[in-house]
C-alpha cells in the first residue's frame, strides 16, 4: 500500500498497527486529517488472537465498526479456570452475564489480523486519512509550528505528530526515552489453530489453566472455530519484545510436561511453523516522557502493559479517542491538546499497569493461596467490569 503523500495532513501518525489506525479513525471522526506512516505493511502477521473488552468495543463501535467486528469475532459466555495437574474446573465465571449487566458494549475475541484489516479498510474509505507503507522514520526535527520527519521515503511535516509505533518506539527514543522497557522474565507463546479436535469439555468457552510457573489461555476467535492459544512461561532468557519469533514445539512441550493430559493434547496439536513467542515487557514506573513540544506518544509506545488483564490494546484504543476529542475541544491548539491528553490518561494507565502486574502474580499462586484466588474470581471479574470495562473514554 503506497501513497503519493499529497494530502496536507493536520496530524502525522507514526505506526500503522491497532493504535495508529484507530487514532487516524478517531481524528477523522472529529474532522481532523491525518497521514499514517508504517515501517512495514498495514497487516498483522502475528498469527494471534486478541481480546477486546467492552471499553475497547465501545470506541470501535462508535467509529462505525460494529457490523464488521461482530461478523468475524466471538463473544465468550463463560470463563473456566482449571487446575494445571488435575484439570478440575476451579471456577466458572459467567462473563457474558457480567458484562451485559454492567457494560453497554460486548466483550469480543477476534484474530488480530482481522481487526487490523477492518481498521485499515475503514481508514482507506475515509477521504481525510492517508496511509503510507514501507516508511521507516529515521530522524525528527521540531520547529516553532511544525514537526518534520525524515524517513526512507523522504521528508514529511505536520503541525503535530502522534507516536504510535509500539513497545520499541523510534519516536519515543527521539524524545529522549532511551531506557528500554523492562523485561518481566515471563514470555508468551501464541498460535492459532483452525478447528482443533479438543476433547476438553467447554472448549468453546475461554479456558485458563493455572500453574505456579506458567499458565495457558485458549479461546475461540471467530464463529468458524479458530482458536487462539497463549502459553505463558517463566524464563530469564532475554527475548525481544517484537512479535515475530519462531518458537520450538519441543521446548514448549518439555515446559508443560507433567501437566494434565489435555494440556499435552493441546501442545501436540501445535504446528511449529505457526508458533511464535516473545518476551513480556512493561513501562510501569519508568520516567519516560509522554510528550515533547508537538509530539505525543500513545499506546505501547509509552505504556506497554503486561497482558494479564487483556488491556494493552484497549488502553491504546482509549488513547486514540481521547487525543482526537481533546484536539477538537482545544480547537487544534497542539500544546493544550497534548497537555490535556497526558493529564487525562496518565493516572488510569498507570493504575491498570499496576493491576496487570498483580494479576500476573495471582495467576501463578501456589496452594493454599490459590484457594482464595478461586473463591474470589467471579467477584474480581465483576469488579473489573465496574472499574475497567465500563469506562467511557472521551
């Protein structure tokens, strides 16, 4: 996907993933034009699923994506947590019932590539959004009233730049954020299987297998019985935070050797050609700058979050509508927009980052503390619905 770059954009968005494309749509919604620069193509090749909690679907539906999303996603009814060794159901959470009671929008599970495709197609249909692929930003220069980006495809300039280019953000480094995100010593392995023959009862639900040194999550991502599998393991081996790293099926099976036979069944279904792993990183408690003059960061570029509450993408989606609405409210005054955005978002983001880290501990509690976790899980999910899922970013 290429462009001649002829449109005079009011905002340049660096990064064409979920955060960047949603930002472009949110800006378009309030009448602000944007140019989105993506270092590769506007596609997601991670072969992974993603959970869209109601705080995310609310924004996406308001951007006009409800019909497209519902067609290719799955709405989970129940979450079942299981003991790593016995396979016993420890807790059964009526997720759909809880979200219907407390939230105005659904909880959806979808293939990441489908979500990116839907966002990209919607952007392509908006006259005030321009997408340019294969543009690697190499340097940034700010003047009194503009930001200039120097790239592999030449120079681009606009009154404001949004850095939405992920965990290892080039734009963030240009702001002086040279400290790398922290490696958590956890890694995640992901794969998607089409129509796997699982003997486990309730496989159409979201299943979470809890152990002390790891856990497994699997759930359907669409109505065609494609399932996303996430295997979380402990490792001091430093891995890149980037998505595309091949994983070894042999290593995965060895790690989960001794778990319940149905876990062995799952790992035996995994095709190594479609198994990827990455290190889990986070920005929590780092003194990174969210902005500098006419540049602001959002999504993983500034607040990479541990995945244990499924809020990484949701926070980026919230960011997108927040920056757009503030730009409109501030009548395109860039500094006021950025100051208002950072003040509005920072507290919520940092709170959810901390909660996500704590949930990582909760997942891996040993007996007898795990009993308390199992007794309290439905209450905890209800609290998430009240405090996180029904949040309305504005």
